[in-house]
C-alpha cells in the first residue's frame, strides 16, 4: 500500500525543470476557452448593430422588372373580316373555331432613395448602438475576468489538494509506524491492549481521510481541465500578486468605481437608453428625403423593339411631418424615460454591489494574510510538540493517546496552513477582479491580447458606405446625445504570473469601509 501511495504523491510533486506555470494555464485558457471565445463572437455580432443603424443615412437602390403574357380567345359568333388579333389583316374563322389573340409586354425601373434629415431618428439609433457596443466590451471584460479567476482558483486548488494528499499520506505512514511500535510494546507488556486499539482507530481514520483527499484532488483536476482545456501536469508554485495590489484600500475603491466592468457596462447601458429617449422624441419631427427613379415600360418582349418602350424619369423631394399619432409617440417617450430611469438606478445598484464585493474580498485578503502568519507559527509549535511528545513517551512521561493527539494536531495545522495560502491567493485575485485589473495583459508576459476594437474599426468603412454619409450624420446628430467612452484601464507593467515565488504576506491593516456604505 505504501508503494502505491508514494507513486500517487510523486505524480503531484512539482518538477522545476518542466513545471507548468500559472502563466501557461492563463495563456491557454485565454486563447482557447470556449466560453470566452463565444463571448468574443457575440461581441463581433453586436458590432454589426452599429453598422445596421448607420444604414439609415445611406441611400437605398432597387431594381424591379416585370414581364406579362396574355392570351384572348374570340367567340365564334364574332364576324369574319374583323382584325381581332391586331396584326392589320382581317381575321377569318376556320372550321368554326374561335380566334386566339396573344399579347406580351415588359417593364423595368430603377429607384433611388436618399434620406436627408430624419429628425434625429437614425442618429439616436446609432448612438444607442454605439453605447451598447461599449457595454458589450465591458461584458467581455467581465467574462474574461471570471474565466481567469476560475483558472487561478482551479490552479491553486490542485496545488492545495496535492499538498493535502501528501500530508495525509505522511500521516498514514506515521500512524502505521506508531501502530507497529504499539504492538511491539504490547508484546513486552509496556502498554495495554487499549493503547493498541487507539493506534488502530487513528490509522483507520487517517486512511479514510486519505481516500477523501484523493477524491478531492480528482475533482480539482477535473475542474482545472474544464476551464483550462487540458489536465494539470506538474504545477509550479503560484507567483506573487503584490505588484498588482495596492496597499491602501482607498485605492482599491477608487479603481472599482473607475474600472469595474459591471459598473462601466451599466453606465454605457444608461447612455444607450438615454439616446433612445431622443429617438422617441424625434418621431415628432419632420423627415426629409430625396427619391429618383428611371423606368422603361409599355413595349413588347416578343418580338422585342426598343422603340416600343417609353422612358420615365422622376425626381422627388419629400418632407413628411407627423401631425397626430393618437398618443403613440407620447407613450413611447414616457416609456423610454422610465426605461432610462431603470438603467440609471442600475448604475447605482452595480456600484454598491461592486464596492461590497471589493470590501469583502479586501477583508478576506487581510484575514487570510493574518491567518498565514498564525498557521506558520501553529505548524512550528505543533511540530516541536509532536517531537517532544514522542520523546517523552519513550521515557514513560506520555501515553500513546498523547502521541496520537500531538500527531493529529500537527497534521491539522499543516492542512490549515496550505488552505490559508490558497484563501489568500484567491482573495487577492478577487480584489483584482473587483478593481478591473484581472486581465491577461497584466498577468502574462507576451500573450497575444484580443482587442475587440479591431473588428469594430474594420466595420467603419464597409460595403455600403458613401462619402456623403458623414455630413448627413452630422446634421442628423445635432439633437442627439452622443455616448461618452470611458478611459481604458491602465496596463500594469509588472507581469506577476512570470515572476518568482510568492512574497511573505504583509501585516493586516485595519478593516476598510467602502465609501457610501
């Protein structure tokens, strides 16, 4: 059994020569995670809504054509000698059958329509679409940060469970030796059967805990594979995140209010609904457009003669003024205003939620750092106590139960220590997520960053764009609020995922209180 246990533990030990780093896991998930890829595709689809909105300023060109064929049968009662088929010659009824007359004709027309001023209707749609695109980018940032948080959590979970399995294995080995020693001492009469039974019970419990630790490690490995895309190998120690974390909680809250993706997405959504208020009010304003058409009609197709066709050319300027809509426009305005009120309140809801999460994560981080210091001291003291208890047992000052209890306290302290380190790292990652800094460009050096603006810029001049679209858009946008794009989160030059081992935790400052709470 011990040989099998040693093989399992060896699979979890890190090899610095070929260790898989956290940067490797983040880069792999950033490039290949299907949830993240799907969100990027959804953002590219959202970009098209802006192009579709701008088509309201562009001309529309349509071509229509028609062809007809007609057959007429003249009753037999008609008189002979009449020209019934229009060929210039008198018709003759043969064998009492009716005369058949055939006709055909064709037409073709080309129509062009160009909006000049829509009263701001199209401008409102474009502004709303642009704000929604910006909100979509923040949602993409949110999904990216959630994926990276999942990657980091899965990474440290696997490392924690590998270390936990090692501790459980050592516990089993120590208790096996303790049981052998107890049986030997029982044979010579130094201890009683009760001492042996106590050793056997502790060993059975340790073996059960070892099996649970194996199951927990298998679960963590499955979670890692699901989010990263491959099974974990030999995982190197996770690096320090100190370069990305501020020392002052006020800096955390300032970053949350400026760069938290949930808050920014809510603000862009509010800008979109505000533009739709202007669009609803534009329904009361005139609409100016110019239409032109060119058509040929009236001639025969068979036999075809161009001289038989008449040509029609028309040009029309149209001013459409809405006078009465039965209250429909007023209702749409009120509806848009209330929807904007909802979005405006959602900004405050997301702000409070983000500050609450930042406060919880910051306090959890400080508690975990203090816990690391405490557990290190606990492990040191428990190791000394366990060694001393074993030596005192040899001279009869301690019982077998005392030794078993000391060993159990030592293992519990070691497990608390590795769990505290895991909690500290996850809490630090959560703080970065609330601040909007949990991004691949801040965590991995040299990774190819996906820029959603690249696709959007390509759509600026696509098929259908016309040069006079720009002056028309300027005139149409005079009464429409334009979206205000917020500054991008600053990139941090440090790349902690490629740095060295974690730094020692700093002393925990006083618990912060989020502003406005």
